[in-house]
């Protein structure tokens, strides 16, 4: 009966073990997983646009090859994560419909423009760096398919972060203009990167339940702090300053103090009024419609195959 199933589910979570697709799970657990994993997948797919914008204008063949590999990785991460939602009974076409009609979200970070190639380096360094801080704990998420997808994705994210930081190191050894480009890109991407971790814990309706279910392993503020503590020394090594006069090491806390991000900007971007929201969704909708013939052809081919089998 349901009580027994609930007790078994609770005991599995209690013992820090994995819930697998065929296990009984509370409807709320399934729903919040579909919500989080689908939006994670949407973020990976939309995230291809800001960087894809520079594929044809990379400064060298080497940079183009690296960027191509990274954008292809993001597509793969998205498909991986959509597959994880399908183990929960979600339908990929339905999720794409929800993304395009703004009934589901994608990460706010991808609503900012990539103005020049230094942005490609800063995205690798800060955006993929933040994604790694957020995704490593998800490798221990209580839902098996999600945790396992994260292990593969985190390995590729490390390459994304490294290539970005190396690109910036190269530019910082370049001309004054190149150094100015790196500082300008850092100034533009720092605060939006902090917002990737979500609203402050006091404003996070999902965190408590997601922590109780072992979906999330740390709160939004804990991961944001971890990212800041890790990134400040990297900025020093790079030779750029971070655009927060409130950043200062606090010996008592053993962390960096920092100023409060502008949560009205965060809310505005989530409500669809960021610099690039309309353009990102328009591109995604157009790509979906332009791809209809491929889906039709695949379905027709599958039907023919099935007919041949049944004879
Ligand atoms: N952008 C868009 N929406 C956000 C957001 C952000 N940066 N931060 C929070 N939200 C949304 C949440 O989705 C939630 O809305 P919903 O209930 O409609 O889903 C609402 O704001 C309240 O936030 P909560 O903190 O209560 O929500 P969560 O517990 O889901 O925490 C999260 C938000 C930390 C993003 C969590 O969902 C998470 O860890 N998701 C997996 C990681 C992820 O999605 N990363 C995307 C980054 S991009 C990326 O990974 C690509 C890489 O290659 C760069």
C-alpha cells in the first residue's frame, strides 16, 4: 500500500541511496525533478546561442575548433538531460513546447549578449565555472539517471572552464586593447554569473524540499559563496578586478564578503525582459519549426520499418 511505499522511499533517501526510474516515488518528487532537469536541459540548448554567435568569427582555426567542440558538448548535455526527464515520463516535444511558450524556464545567464571574443573566454571561466560548482553536487542527487548524467557532463564542463581561462590568460598577455576587452567582459558577466545560483535562500521556494529529497545537496547561497571563494583568486591570477567594491576576505567567516546582487534585475530577466530573451526564444522556435521536416521524415521512416517488420 502507499504508506509502505512511502516508507520505503523515505528510507532510501534517508540512507543516501538512489531512486531509480522503476521505483515508486511521490508525485511531488517526480514533478520537481522534471521541472529542474527539463530547465537544466533547456539551459544547455539555449546556451548554444550566445557562443554559437562567434563560431564564424573566431580569431583562429584553433579557437574555432575549441568553440565548435564546446557548443557541440552543450547540445549533447541538453539531449542527455532530456533523456533523463523521459525516464520520469516526460515527453521531449512537450518540454520543447513549454520552453518556446515560456511555460518553462532556462538559465537567466543566457539572456545576456556576447559582444566580442573575450566574452567567449569569460563565459568559459565564469559561466561554466559556476555551472561546475552547481553541478558537482548534483552528481550525488538522489535520482539515479540525473546523478549519472551529471558525472559525464561535469567532465566536459572542466574542459569548458579550462579553455575559457586559457583564452583569457592569452589575451591578458596581449595588447592593452585585449586586456581592456577581458576586463570589460568580466565586468559585464560577473553579476549575472552569481545569479545563476538562484535567488537568496530566503526567496527560494524549492530549496528546502529539494534538499529534503536529496535532489539538491547545498542551498543557492552556499554554492554562490563557494563559487566566489574559488573565483576571486583566479581573477587575481588573471590580473583583472571584479566589479564589486564590497568583495573582501573575512577571516572570521573564512569566506569572501560580497555585495548583494541586484535581485530586481534577476526578476526582470526571469520575467522575460533581459537583453536577449526575445531573440533567444525566437531562434529556438524557428529552429524547432525548421526541423519539423526532419521529425516527419524520421517518423515516416520508422513507420515503414515497422510495416516491413510486421510484413
Ligand atoms: N535562471 C532562471 N530561473 C531560475 C534561476 C536562473 N538562474 N535561478 C532560479 N530560477 C527559478 C527556478 O527554476 C524556480 O522557478 P520554477 O519553480 O518555475 O522552476 C525559481 O526561480 C525559484 O528558484 P529556486 O531556488 O526555488 O529553484 P530551484 O530549487 O530549482 O533552484 C537552480 C534553481 C539552482 C537553478 C536549480 O534548479 C538547479 O540547480 N538546476 C540545475 C542546474 C541548472 O539548471 N543550471 C543551468 C546553468 S547553465 C548550464 O548548466 C549550462 C552550462 O553548460 C554553462
